[in-house]
């Protein structure tokens, strides 16, 4: 079902090569379907100067910088969530020094509701919701935005993508933002996440891309 939803031949190649890699462990299947980020931003996402950008898992601001690179630094608004204390401090310092305008930074993890959860606070990309760790505020994007627009939504939340999607259900249904979602943290993400997104917004065209990275990280779901 997920394979049949994909919008182009490249996406279907990535899908099949992901299956082949997971079954065989052979790196040639990862490398067979690699593509750079430029192709996605220039041919699929095509962000513009008026984007209302929501960044779930903002880390130190790297993906905000990535987006602004393709919009010549222009945007309508930025709403960024980052739960890790040290990463959030770096995000705040960078944003204060480098961008002006409608910017909202929230020290919280993306989730399906607003609640306190234990969080493995590792100051990096391996930080994640866990059974033990630092008590951390989690937020649903729908709650954070409270009806405000979102035209571009990025999620890279270390395996909590399904919960983050549930917490953004109203936003996705109402605004159908362009989506950039990590689809590699859990073995089933590359097929489960497209099915979830299609159920929320059947009008989306869905794309899979694998960007150069070993092991099988940086496989993303894009939707427009």
C-alpha cells in the first residue's frame, strides 16, 4: 500500500533499495538510490519567502539554516521545538544573533499531547523519549500553534515521529503544509509514516529520498 502511494519512480527505487538493504545489509543498495538535498528543495519542496516554518527537533538550528539557505534568508514565521537543554541553548543563541522576525522557540519535545515525559538528555541527535531520564515538557504542535498557519513542517524527533504526526493532525488537515519527515529511526518508518500521512491528508503527493549517509540514516519522507 505504501509503495503504491509513492509519487515518482525515484521514490519507488528508494523504497525497494531500503527493503533490500534491511534484508541483506549490503551497502550497495543504499548507495544505489542516493540523492542530494538540492534535488528535493529545488524540485519537490520549493520553499518560498513566505513560509510559516515549524521545526520539530530543531537541534541547534541547523535545519532552520538549511531552509533559509533555499529562501535567501526570508520567511514569514519560524516555530521551533527542541527538548535537549544544551541544544536548545545553542539554538537560542544562534537565532538571537542571526534571524529577526516572527520567531518562537520552545524548549520541549514534539509529542501527541502536552505532558511531562522522561527524556534521555544527551545533548545531541540521540536524545529521545525514554523510560528514565530527565523530566521534560512535551508539546503537541497543534497546541503550540493554536490555529496559526504552517506551510512547511519538518520532523526529526528520534523515533517519535508517529506521536509528533498525531500531535500535528489538525495542522496537517487544515493547512496541508509541505512535509519533511525523518523516516529512518524505526525499521518500519519508511512504510508506516507514508500511510499515516496519507490517512490524514489524501491530497498529498508522497516522495521518499535517501541522502548520502551510512548506515541507513537520512532517509526522508517528503509530501506536497
